[in-house]
């Protein structure tokens, strides 16, 4: 899902809000998360997960074409750790999808049995 699809879904689920207002809300949330990470803060959304910044130290890498050693500067990278509720929801969704797929297969077999009569 991309940002515009998220905005469209939220606007559809909340018809009392204008789409431009939903766009502003979503952008503000993302801007605040980005600003917090830029300050080095951690952003925790209970049940969803936590955003944080990890620092990668400077190192010596290799140029893949020539094999020459190349100095790679220290850098900060965003990191996301899923929350317990989100992990459980994702894992339960897999189980639910498997059950749904098996149920559909059984329905197909039932239809075939009806055609044989």
C-alpha cells in the first residue's frame, strides 16, 4: 500500500472528513515520526511497533567491480521493530488465510461431486 492508497482508505472509512484533511493528518503523522527520528528519539506506537535509529560505524567496504577497498562513512539508519499485537495479528492472518484457502478447495470438491450426480 502506498501513501495515497492509505489516505483513500482512511477517507472512505471516515466520510465525515474531507480527503484533503485526511492527507494533512497522514502527512503530519509521518512528518512528526521523521522529525523525532532525526532528533534521535524513539517513536513507540503500542500494539503496532517502535521506530528507532541505529548507528552503523564506519567500515572498509569493497568496490564490487574492482575489488578495491573503499571507505564507507558512519551512518544512521531507521529501524522498525514490530509490536507484539501486530506480530500476533500477522501470524493469525496466515492461519486464517490457510483455513480460507482449504475451505475454498473443499467447496470446489463439493461442486465437482454435485456435477457427478
